[in-house]
């Protein structure tokens, strides 16, 4: 039973949605029953599908009593059982995050989730929760008297991103159902309730979405370093996979021109032409794209200066196309760069699933100067579509991309989040692009890599078995 704030295609803000939308499918294929519970946001998916009510409950978060409803998608379109939870005035919103009462929204969601599970006749064999929005579940399951009948269920907690920790003051501790106060310390980190830390302390197993990220958390995790050091025995790094049915250049329904790996060169070119037409770019130059949240974590703030520097010092030998949204200041600076464009720069501010697919397919290079990247899915999507990743060596990027200068390599790697290092990577990309043979060799190599979920799904199952 997965419990998560996001699940593609119902609601997705980033990679968490992709993972929770894909992993259960592969668990199902391996012969297990996988279910997903998430909040019922008001997204198009909700209105385009038919639902049946499977449970109604009444519960409380401190002094606030509320009704909740669980609905299930009727046609089982995704393969696994998909449940949405509605809580009036808390979860009935269009967006996933970004409201001033997000703390209350997700605490209420977690309480109602456990209320529901505790009413089942046969409990799930594992509860698998994801990120801080569901990080209080392992604690509540073990320590709240109300959930005594299900406190034996093993819990796995997966950390997709430790930058966000779900911190709330102790003044809100009354939100939680009555718990064994001797164990209050399991909720606490630095004199506050910290959902991420509580999840790590209380879960039976903790996973991070790549092995390198797990190591990194021990020396860089926004204050939780010593926690990861102490809990190292139950922590495992399992690399994410990608959903090969959704991300397949041969069948991708978002593409005008689908292509087989053996026809990648011609297929990609058609997609590039169409992107260049739409964004006023020059086909003859290598196209370097960035897709992602425009935040410091992704190194997005270096993009404007890097692009300026590249144009000035390398020359106007490449196109840049950027898709993303995030910090208003970065959005503004990227927008103002358009004045400089001479058929070689454009930006789309916003979230656009279709455009992202077209860019993975049509670009020559995908740049990821991430400061922190627990796994990163973009580089894997890019490689599946024959687009060379240009990545900073960190977290999952380090675990999935080998520089073309090394034996068997196929990508471009650099060490620092700096204008200098990223511009140097751009220069290498421009030079490499002139060598068609080498480009083809790298492309063939990366398109043969298998980033499917099978292996990782198997690792999760082994972990579930350890605690059952
Ligand atoms: P994170 O979850 O940290 O944002 P990931 O690399 O794991 O990073 O996943 C990002 C996912 O979100 C990818 O599927 C990527 O294509 C998608 N994405 C990010 N920003 C946008 C955007 N502006 N429009 C469309 N898709 C986006
Ligand atoms: C997070 C991370 C990203 C990872 C994704 C899915 O959002 O930032 O690196 O790929 O989760 O696990």
C-alpha cells in the first residue's frame, strides 16, 4: 500500500509523481497486489474518470473534526488500485502544494489514511510511504493508541528529497492522535516536530532514490546528517527506474514524430525541426535544453549568466531552450534574456508535460547543473530518447551518467555548480556535436542502457520480505 502526495498521471509536481505512478505497476507485474492512496486534488484526471465511493469516515486532527471520503477509480486504468481521499476544505484544491495550510492538509491526510487502513479486514503486508508529506505515518502507526490494531504492519519510508522536511512547531503536537509520550523524541529534531526525521526514526526500512544520495545525506542533509549516520543500518539506496511504457520514443503519444532507436538520428531531427519552428531557433546548431523546477536545488540560477557567457565567449554556436517554473527572480531573468536572442534562445515558463516530451525527443543535449539530485529522472528520459545528458556529478546523476571521455562513456559530466564549469560543459558539447560519428556512438550506447523498473522493483520486494 503506497501512500503519497503525488502519483502520475493523477497529479504530479516532479519525479515523486513519476515514481509512485510507475513502481506499483511493476510490483503488479511481478505478481503482487499494489495499491496507491493519495489526496483527491481537483485535477483534470479526477474529472475525466469514473469513481466509486469505497469508504466514508469521520475523524479529528486535534479539535478539528472532519469527514473524509475515499473513492476508487472504476476502470482500473493504471493497473493498480488507485484510491483518492477527499477532505472538505483541506484537500479539495487544484494544486498539490503551496498553500499556507499545507501542514494541516497533509497531517489530516495521514490521520485519515491510517483511520481507513485500520478499518480493513485484512491489513496490507507493507505500508510504503514517500517523503515528508507522509513521514508521520510510521510514527503514528507505532505510537498512537488509536492504531494499535495495525501497529504491527511493516513500514518502508522512501526519501525522494531531504531538502524538504515537513517541520512544524511543538505547539501543533496536539494535531496527532494520542500517542505514547515517552517516545516524543522520535518526532523531534532541533526542538521541532520534523516529519522527515520522524519517518526515518520510526520506519522499519528507509530508502533513498539512489545509492550516492544516501552517502551524501550523511554529510549534507540540511541538518539531519547525524541522523542518517546513526540510522545507517536500516537505510538502503535503490535507484529509481523509468516507466518504459510512458517514456518510449516509439509510441510516445505526445510526439508528432515517433521513432525507433535504430532510426534515432532521422527521428530526432524531425522533432528538432518542429521545436525549432515553434520557438524560433536555428536547426543547424546543437540544441541544449533544460527542463525542471527553477530553484537553487537544480542549479537553475546559474542559467542566465551561463547562457550570456556562452554567447560571448564560445560564440553563437548553439541553441538554448528552457522549460520550467519556480523562483520568480529566475523566471524573470530568463524571460529578459529573450532580448538577446538571435534564433538561438527561448524559454517557456510554466509546466507543460507535452512540451517536455517533445524536448527530450528533439534536443541534442539536456543540461542538469543540479546542486542536489537525489536521483533525477530527466537524464534517464533524455537518454532513452537519444539526448545526451550534461550533468553535475552528484547523487543519482553520478550513478547514471558516465562521461564520454571515460571508457564506455556516453554523457558530459562536470564537478561544480558554477557558470565556469557549466559553460565548459557547453563548449565540450558544441565540439562534440561537430563529430557526428562520436555523437552517434554515444547515442547508440545510451539508448541501449536499461533504466527500467524491473531491477529496482525487485530490490524493494526483497526489502519488504526482510521485514515481513
Ligand atoms: P524533481 O522531482 O526534483 O523535480 P526529477 O528529475 O526526479 O526532479 O523529475 C522531474 C520530472 O518533472 C520529470 O518528469 C520532468 O520531465 C518533469 N518536469 C519538471 N519541470 C517540468 C515542466 N516545467 N514541465 C513539464 N515537466 C516538467
Ligand atoms: C525528488 C528528487 C529527484 C528524484 C525524484 C523521484 O523530487 O529531487 O532527484 O528523481 O524525487 O524520486
